[in-house]
């Protein structure tokens, strides 16, 4: 009997389980971790039930949009952690990195021919849904997609929610029942199946495991791959080990002061954990459990009577502020992607936002820049340039400044559609947490998603919320930030 909630398991094809197969295959694509992972847990359950050894395939393509050294290095560092953790060999592990676009074609099918069942990750954004659909039609055995994205199963929401208030109101009523069947902290500790005997030579000769240099993200190994070499690795290290350490530091050092310090631009008060959540190196359950333990919180403290207010979480001020980001805002983006395939297109904006932006599309712009000028941080605004430099150098930008960053791109672009294209290109090219449902929420919030009409009506913005660098400088201490990221600012 499975301990993985059935609402998180989806049959991706109609093929049967092949009980004569020699192994159970876990195709790891999005939930790239060995802990608190429903998908891995489901694969372990199948291995135990069928008495088959377990093989974990973790591939990394080179042909995905915005493929570059930054994202490759971050994922490879996680693969290196897995290779070390699985080195004793009870579970098979094949970390495969494409040397050329399309070189990995056929690998999944080759392994599936020996499999009784294939389990993979259910992820609602980027290229993952198309990749899963294509694989489902090719595999000769049952393919199960398992949702380990967040606290609320993707299938538990009855509809797409248009505001954080509406979604929060639903969460405070519905979430408690989904906090009962918690994922196993260490799914592999439950494995009773036989030891994996090794991948067939016919497979590894054609699709060899990544070299030690590649798993270490050595510069020469990255340089040999056909990816964008103009975006170098970020200072932040990827992988589950780094993610756990960062989470522990946040819970001890930053969580107690999160509410009052998260907008500070100096020593960050924010968690800095979004890249690990995006690449699956850290699970939302792990992080939420740490907050709950710090607060001595139980699901009984959820307060549906709060009617969508943040107080409905039943936690202290800082924990409430963080959990509202981790669960409400993060999973609101997943909710959108689960219900709408056009989540990344302009037409998905609320009707009021499209209407007011259209009414002001021809308004004069005091300043206008194109993509190349934005990317080069070559605007007249010193604070905006500094934010763009942080994004390009480090793979992230301070949360509050990311909102300002987007609002100014809207104000200084020839049209709202061009502004959207610029934001998507720069964010997805440089941000470690780009290409994520929550990242698209932030980009589209700039244009009115999850927001309401604001007054007074302004040029360019219409009734879409306005932000300015001047107001930001009054609210935040920007001078140390400018000194750190503004040294190359163009003279005014």
C-alpha cells in the first residue's frame, strides 16, 4: 500500500506495469533531491512491491532554452552530491549530461525496455510538461508522474486563483488534510529491494555517466559543452548539501528577524533559498517543517476564520511573513501553471490590466531602452543599473529591487509586450530561480497579475501599480548597495 497520497500520483500513459521487468526506474527531472521527495518515495514503494532493484536516472540536457554555464554548474553540483551519496551502489545512479543537443535521445526508452515501471517528476512549467507528454507516448511501460512541488498537491485546488487573498483563504481551509501524509525524510531508508546490479554496457557505452570533472563543474568541462558561455557560474553553490546548510542558517539566523529585515539591502534578511527550491535541491516540506518546529506549530493552528488574512497561518510575525512567501505566493504560481498553459504569455494577464495598458500603450516615454541596453545596465537610473548588475553577476536580485527592476522596464519600453519579453529574457537568462512558476508570478505581477487597479491613473502604467527609484531610495538604505553594485554605473 502506498504512503504517497494518491492525489499526487498521475498516470502519464496507459501502458501497463511490466512485472517481468528487471528494474524500477526513477527518471529525476525536477525534484532533484534524495530527501522529502514523494517521487523518489513512490519509486522505492514500487521497487519494494515488485522486488526489483532501483535505478535513478538524472539527465541534464544542453538544448533547453537559456542553457548556460550558470544553470549547468548549479545542477551539476547537485548531481555530484547524489553521486557521492549513492556511491555504495545499492541504488543505481546514472548522471547523464548531453555533450550535444539531442545526444540523449533514446536513453530513457533504452532503460525503460528493462523496467517494470517508470516514475518521474510532475512539474507544471518550462519545458517539463511537453517533455513528459512526449515521453509518455514512447515508453512501453507504465509512466507515473508524481507531484512533489509544494505543500498543497497540484490536484487539490478546484480552480485557478486570481489573487493571493483568494488562494490564502482556500489554503487556510484545505491545507491541514494534506499535512498528514508527510513525505519520508529519507525515502531510500525504506528500500528493501535487491541491490542494483549495474547498467547494461550497451547503454553506458552510448550514454556514459558524467565524468568527475563535469560533476565538479570544472571550467574546462563546462567550456566543452555547447551552451551559453557568456553567463558564468554564480557564487552560490548548488546541490542538496548546500541547500540544507543554507536552510539551517536561515532558520537559525534570519527567520527570527525576517519580518523587519527582509527588505534591507545590506546583510540580506531574505532567505536566499529560491534557487534551491527551483532546482528541487530543497523541498518545501523540509523548509516548512523547520519553521513549524521553530514556532512549535501544528496544523490545528490554521485559522480559516481569518478569511484570507495572513493571521490565518497562526504563527508569529516573522514566521507568518516567510510562510506566506513560501506557501501562498510560491504555490499560487504553481496553481496558475497547473491550470493554464499560457501562464507565460501576455494574454494571460487579467482583462483590466490588458485594457489599461492598451489605453496607455502610445503614451510618450521620457526614456526608452531596448533589450541590449537593459542587459548592459546602460540606463540613466543608477539604482536600476545596480540591480541589473547584481542579477547578471550573482544570479539573483534583492526581492524588493526585483519589483522596481520590472516596473522600470515597463516604464522605459516601447510597449507592454516588449517590456514582458525583456523581463522574461533577462530573468530567465541570469536568475538562478528563473523559469519557475513563482518567477513568472513576479514578472507578471509587474503588469497586473494578482494585483488590482490602482489610482491615480498614470502615463504608461494606467491603473497598474507604479513604483519609482526615488520612493525606493526613501524607504531603503541604498547607498551601500550602490557602492557594491554601482561602481560601473555610467555617468549621469
